[in-house]
C-alpha cells in the first residue's frame, strides 16, 4: 500500500518492528529512564525532564504531546505476543500497520489484529456478528485495532510528532480500509479512541459508537481526606465504613509494590488470584503467567501491584499500570472473600496511590455503575467502525444513532447522582 510520498507495510509480529521506531510513534516525545519513569523530551536543550503538565490523553490538541500511555508501548504489546496471549492461535493474528515517509522512517503505526472471534475487546459486537451471519454473510475474520484485553482509552492511529499529523492519521485510516478489503473482512473496528481520532474517522466515513466508563479525577484534593471532604455527608460516612470493614480494623493490611520491588513470588500470588477470580467470571482467563513477568521486567515502575495480606499471606491483589497522567486499574483477584475488599484495593487504594504520586486520573476498567458512589464519574468512551457492505452498514448506522442518544441520556442521569457535595 503506497502513495507518491508514503508507503504502508503490514507486519504480523511486533518483533519485526523496531521497538524505538514503534515507541516514537506510540508515545512521541517520551523516553523511559532505567526505572521505567517517563521522561519528557525537551527540544530546547536536547535533555529530558520529568512529566509536567502533559495534556490529557483523551483530548490532546493537534500539536501537543500526548500523555505517556504504557499500553501503547512496544514492550507491553510485544509481551502479549511473546507470552502467547495475543497470537494467531488465540485468535489474534497481528496485522500491524507501519507508515513510512519518503525517507523510509516510520511516521505512524497501528496495533491491528485479524480476529476470528470477538473476545477480549470490551466493545461488544456479538449481535452484529449474529445478524450478519444469519443474513448469509461471514463476519469473521474481522480487523480489530486495539490493545488486546485492555478497555483503556488511548491513541490508535499512532503518529510521530513530525509535521502533518492529521495527514498521517488519514493515511493510516485509508490503509486500514484497504487492508479490510484485501482480507475480504466484514469490518474493521477501532476501540477506546480519543475524541480527536473518533471525529477524524467519522469524517472519513467510519461509523461512530459511544459507551461509558467511570473515571476518577483529582480536583486538587491533596490527600484522601481532602477527597472525602468533597463528598456529601452520607456518602462520606459510607466510604469510611467500607474502608474500615474491608480491612477488618487492621486484620488485613495493604501493600503497594512496584518496579524492581516486585518479585516472582509476588507474581505467583497475584496469578493465583487472577486465575481463581477470572475462571469464575469468564471461564478462561486471557493472560498467561509469563506475561506478568515480562511486563514487570520491561515496564519497571509503570507496573503497580496493590496487595492485601491477612494472617501472614497474600489473599487478594489489584494490578495497575501507571501512565504520566492516568493510573489504569486492570486486573483484580482474590482467594478469600471479604466484604468491600474489592472496593478497597481497586478504587480507594487506587485513589490513594494516585494522590501520593501526583497522578491526576484513575481509570478503573470497564463498566460498573457501582463505581459512581465511590467517586468515579461517568465518562464517554469512543469507537469507530468501517463496514464495507452497504446494507449492513446502513442497519448498524441506524442502531448506533439510537445507542449514542441512550448513552448520552444515561450519562446525564447518572451524573445527577454524583456523590459529591452540590455547590
């Protein structure tokens, strides 16, 4: 796939794409120090500086540097592949796009997979697949642009900080449409997009979909007591009681472990939690034990474990990944059931950690209106969909128009039940 000034190649494996080239597009303007701390490049003197005042990931300007996102890194995506999680045998065949400029240097990349199912995506299209196949079509394989098993908003048309970023994004989108046609796929899906890319893809003819998550934002609270002080009295009392009950007046203790302090013993304990809880919820958890060791080795202190201990042994844990502006809560598990312990580790401890480390945002995963009472407010998420079949496209377009109205109405209704004091 080529134009006069640019060419797009497709790679089936991350190992065939240079990690530095990928990361210059995935997280432009950022490097990691040996501990895994994102350092923002300073063009004025060529040195690096800590992340300060980076723009919000969900609403970057066309010229500002996006916030650092660990999920987009070559290290994270390659770990999914090398650990046997996102590979052809599990229904995730890599079809990653690389946009090369006239000088042969990559100007953009896209994490793309040819999929034989719709598992591990968190934007559900099972009804679409069923309708298309009942009408005589073949829905799979389809193209999926996302971070596998990760319902976290982030850029998907990953362009470097070179000029003409919108042109590069448009070329990548055109490349996706052409790849979809060459495979004879029913559709191509880009999920958990920032609003900027959602708008651009809509202008290019992609169908637009919205959904909802619940995110926490730091409004200058300072510490957890400051956050509690912003809540309505009844909600504040409920949160205090839940935290007290979760830790059973000190019988259960909580530890934060990150970077080089995470040992294989920690991962053994966490993987037992993950498998126990995941097997009960989903039947077959997606991630292998090797994956956790790989990200721990490669992402340093971007990886944060919040662990609960009782009677001398770990009984529950939550895995988080830290970006420059967002703490992303990803996986939870336990081998003992205790009231409110899930809320404590996944929501309250995440807020504590974010406040202690100057991270202004917490995303605690997909769905969950129960998060609202814990200070996590409704936030719109975005996806875009390319469907070549005209009749199928028209039917989905009508459905999405109704769905967008429903999501907007529900978000407004939920916001009326915010736990914060009304000004």
